[in-house]
C-alpha cells in the first residue's frame, strides 16, 4: 500500500537533507517532485494542486528557511498537509443508540461488498458486538449463497429468507430477527451493478427509507483509482453516504483513491481492506497511514496486532520463564505462531519505524522471508515433547530424524538450535542486568519480545 509513493516522498526528503541551506529554489524543486509523485499515484489533479500550494505557502516562510532543521520542518509540513488531505473524521462505525444498529453496504458490482460485509462482521465480533448479516441481492446469481458460505466460515450468523422475497422485506426480516434474538448490529449487503442506474438507486432508497440505517458505507475498489471516486460521489449525491470503505488496498501500489476521496467526495474513509484474510479490514487512521507513508512506521497498529495475537496471561507466563532462564523450544514455537497470527511479515515490517520492504534497508542484509518462519515451526513440530522442553538431549541421531520429519537438512536443524542457544544467552544476560538493577532499587526492565528468523 502506497509503496511507490512512499519511496518517492522519502527520496525527495533525502535530497532536501543534502542541501546545506534550504532556499526557495530548493523548495520548488522538491515540490515539483512531490507533485509528480502524487499525480503518478493517481491522486486527483485538483487535489494535488491545492496540496502543493498549501505546502509551498508554509515551506517558504522565513521562519522555516532560517531554522536549524529546515528539512525536518518541511517533512512536518508535508505530514500535516497529508493528514488534512485524508481528513480527521470518525473512523469505524458511528455511535448509535439504535438496537439493532443497521449498516448498509453499497457499491458497484465487483467492488468487494460481500467479502467486506463478512470482514466487517468479524471486526465487530472482535469488538464484543453481535452482528447478523443479510443479502438483498436477489438478482446476481449465487449472491445470497456466497454471503452464506463466507459468513459460515467466519462463524457469523446469516438471516435466511426465501430467494424470491422482496428486497425490502428481506432487510426488514433481518432487523426483526436481530431484535428478537439479541443481535445488536445488522449488516445489509445490497445489490450492485456494473454501472449506476435509476433502478439500483430506487431500490437502495427504499431500503434506506424503511430501515433508517445509522451508516451507509460505500465500498470502493481502490484499484480502479479515480473511477471509484466518481461513483462514490454519485452515490453520495443520491443517498448521502456516511463513509467510504476502500477494498483491495493491498493490490493498489498507488493509492490515489484514498488521498482523493475526502477532498472530492466530502465523506471520510472509515475502513480499509488490505488483504484477502478475514482479519484484513481495519478502521482507517489517517495519522497512522501518513506516518507509514513517510517511513516513520506505525507503532500503535503494531501494538494492537500484538495485543490481538498474544493474551496478557501468555505474555506474563513468558516473562516469568525468561526471568528464570527457563525458555524452551516450545516457547519459541508459541511465539512464532503468535507472530504469524499478526499477518504477513512484509506488512509487519511496514509498521516498524525505519524498516522498509527493500532488502537493502533490513539489518545485515536480511530478507523478510515468510518461508523461514514456517520452516522453523516445522522443525520444532518434528521434535518430541521432551526434545522441545529439554534441547540438551538432541544428539546427532535425533537431529537426523528431525530433519527427515520436517523436510529440511541437518544443517538447518543445527542452525535453528544455534539461534535458540544464542537467544537464551542474550535473554539470560538481559535478565541478569534486570535482577542487578532490582537489587539496587532501580527500575525493573524485562524483554518485551523475541526475535524470530528473517531468512
């Protein structure tokens, strides 16, 4: 997401940093590059012009030019303007006293409404809510069955109704079922078309009038760029949508739709879908996205992913074992499983400040290699329970058996055991420092995480 734009912006800032003194001419050169980067990212040209004008007005201020850190000043200005461009509206769903709360998902055919409906239901379950979903698309073949299958796989309740039931009646039946059975959110997956027509709009207006939904979310395919913005504007003009969900952001290296939608359509981006997994839907946080775009990472999102993957009880148990120097290969395997729950390693590196996906920017020339993590888990899974808890007993014959069982070589098994021993040695040293500080009355510090193979 925003890979090319992020790379271009960081190149611009690096060129400014090479200037001994920031001048209006240097600012103009940088703005020219920023303008080209935004246009290549498929940002609306009117939005680009207004953005560049605002940055210029602030960047050529004498206070900025004469400051001791002009480069940092320019980066801060671009960061602030990007945040303003993305808007500061509410993220997620609106707060409503309506029970059940009704949410309509709108959009053109093929934008990803059905999968987004199920992803949103899963996200609501993670927030402690109780959603039920219903499809009102009675025209598209297998649309109702598609929602039913996806929702069943995700453990989400589906309102079942006869396929020939009228559209409004299907939606009203889901609300009635939700109220009677204690569901607090009804997600309505509406019909889409390959183009906007009056029949579609009339159908959606009838559902809106009948249900009085708290949210009307327009699902836009981010890969269609400015076409997604145009259709979102038309839906907003006819239905007064409350927010936009950008789907398929993982397949859009440019991301111009996200940077244009607030200025052009006038409604906030509320959610983004950046993957095919059911977990790959998050509330849209403009400040976090801008931070990642400028290469500053996104620590808050990383912490949230870690909290979802590791329970407080498991973290406390691991902390105690590390402090007592009782770390085992099973503990290492559990931590690797937690890391895999947080998503692909490529995405995690985007959240770490200073880390980028290019191999040249990873420490010691390492590569982000998801296969290495799976291979490590396979090696540990090929060990017996006693071998995982007592690594000292793993001799030559056991190593050969483990290599055969995991489809690896003895050398790779040896490499893993050496990494594990080095990790224990490092944690023992850190634990020793922590204990000495506690004896002196200093503040206790314990390691908060573990390193994992990068390839």
